[in-house]
C-alpha cells in the first residue's frame, strides 16, 4: 500500500455537533483510512456524512482539477500526490451557507455517478463520504457507537475459500462459514468479490457478506479490478471469427458491481483495469488499450507496451529500452532502463547496466542493488550471510536499516503491514517503523502466501493425471499463529 504524505492543519475538536442553516451540521466524526486516523471537516446533511471532495480525494493521494466553464471536477488516480491540506473548521465559524449544486465528477476521464446531492458549503464542494469513496473504489464501514468511518481498499474485504470432502465454500477470517462447501471451485477474492463454480459449470459472484449473484454461464465471469469486470454476454454467430477458451466460444462486455454495462463495445477478452486502463482483444483479434469510457488509449510512436503495473504506471519499450509512462500515456521522464520491474510511490525498480536498483522517477539512483520495493518507502536488499546463505535487509530510501533482523522471505506491505520470514524461520509481521512481531514458526519447505488478514500454507500442490486436474490442499493461520478452520 502506498504511503501518502499529508500535513493536515485542522483544529476541529468537536465532541457533539452544532446545527447551522440549510440543515448542515458540523460534526466531529473520525475517519480511519487504512488503519490510520486522518483529520477532515465533516458535515451531517440529511443523515449523510459529507466531506470536502478535494480533501478526501487528496487523502488517497489523488489529484483534483476544477473546470469552471463546464462545472466538472476531474479526479486523477495518477500521479500520486503529496498534499498540504489546509482546510480548517475556522472557515465555518462565522456561519454556514450550504447550496445544492449539480457538478459533474469524473475519475480518470470517466463520468462518475453520485445519485445523492452535492453541496457547495462556503465555497467548497462537499460530497457524501460513502458515495465518493465507492466511486474511488474504496470500501466504507460506519461505526455508529464511536462515530467513526473506516475506509479501506478491498484487500481487507475478503472471504477465504476452503475445501471439505472435495467441495469448496467460503469462510471469514474467524472461520465462520458464510458459503457452504458445495461448489466445484471457489476463487480468491479480487476487489471485494469472489467467484464460485458449481458442478454444472455455472458461476456466481460471491460478496464479502456471503451473498451471491445470479447464476451465469460456464466461464461467464471475469475478476473484478477497479470496480469493473468482463462478463460473458453471448456466443459468436456462425461465420464470425471464432475465439475459444476451453471450448467456450463467447463475447464479453464490461460491467460494474451493480450489473450495469460500463462500455458498450463487445470484446473477445478484457484484462484487468489498473490505473484506469486495460488491455483488450477486440472482435477482430487485435489487442489495444482502453480507458473505462471505452476510448482507445493512443501510444504515439511507441513500439509496444512492455508491462502494466498494478499501480497504474506503464512501461513502454522502444529500440530495446524501456521508459515509464502514466495512465494517460504521458512520459514521466526521459530516463531509459533495460527492464522496469515495478513503479509506485515515486520509485522505479529497474535493471540498468545489468544491475537492479531503485531509481526516482527522473532516473536517478536512490539505492544501488535492491531486490524489491515493499511499499511504505521501504526496500528489501539482498545480503549474503555465511556460505551460500542469503537473506534480506529492510532499508528506507536513505539506505538506513529499519529492522535489526535479516529476513529469508518477504511480501509487500498491505494495509500497513508486511508478512515476512525471519532468519530464525519465524513468520512475523513487519510494520513501517521497523517493529517486528513474531507470529509463529514457519513450516519449512512449504509454499505460503498472505490472503487478506490470514496466511495460507500450501500443504499439497500437484497435478492428478487420471482426473486431469490440480489437487491443492491448504490451511490458514491468523496473525496470532492460530490455525483457522471452518466452523
């Protein structure tokens, strides 16, 4: 998860709300984003929590632009910005003037739909917190007892597939079964949604509360990313170009989570959206890149797209060299690399002259010889310890070691923590300040991965030739080292 640097100069210390004109009440609700409390002016209007559009968008590191001529607000998910949010409750101490407005709001160039009212309060645009968060594809929960709003990526909004007697279902992180084990297969969650396939080949979407969508045809469903997914709509007609996937001939469209068609065009295939763009295969079999409005993203004078990172940045290759672009196909800098491996939070992990290093977006070396970027401004650097033994040090952008233990394995930060394996072969939870909390002993020789707030241990992973299918057995442990079983 990226780290957004925000300096909030707010002086709102309200225990209860005060009523003002136009039904707007200034309230002191807490806002927790990815586990971190952020200050923000909040209003209650008709029992809805309203926040300043610019302020809440910038809390996510997004750029906000205002077009006075069209009265349209554009939110760009790239580049990630550093902001100094100076909005203060003092701005409203002399009275409140709340006026309903009809501003348009676009995200990455695509018009968003906020069905609830938008207000201009004392010259600032205020929007319903839940509506704008969901428009930005964030998960929102409200704790009425503590008057606290929790906002998170959908990486925290998951259920966990489990197997019993050869059938699959879903449980929550405490082992409570929300979907009974009666499915041929259940996928991991992506963007807050999973997929379950029954023995007859029908698929359903599964949501974090255990509810399920209607049945769809076999191989009908694509994984969600940034709030949208491709879905089967019909077969090819006779005489049309044939495209098959495991014998299934189909055409797909792009839908949102409410089942609305996002893009009218039909495709052979649509890959996941990142940073507002996706690679698609059109009905002529031609690959191209589109935004969520269905518009082709032009790549002028560039030979090929080498990689599309989940941060939304793009590596474009020309004459054997790669350069970094944003999701609007704007070149970040003239810096060239042999191979770009990752790009986020202002850092590029890339190969140059046979060496993997961390660079800034202008191509200057930040740290020489790193292994990976973990997020939160921290890097893993490979060290040789003794004969033929390798381990990683965790360092910041200044090259300072932030944890006094070397690691055998590590994953990227997610929701403010990273799961690692120490030299003592312990699972541990690493926080950005270098604090390391041991979970339990890691099981030697077994693959593992983090899934939401659990660790999945792979007990068996092999292919059954007789039944022509993968046989995978696994179990989960929580961050206290306890085994989590369905109940």
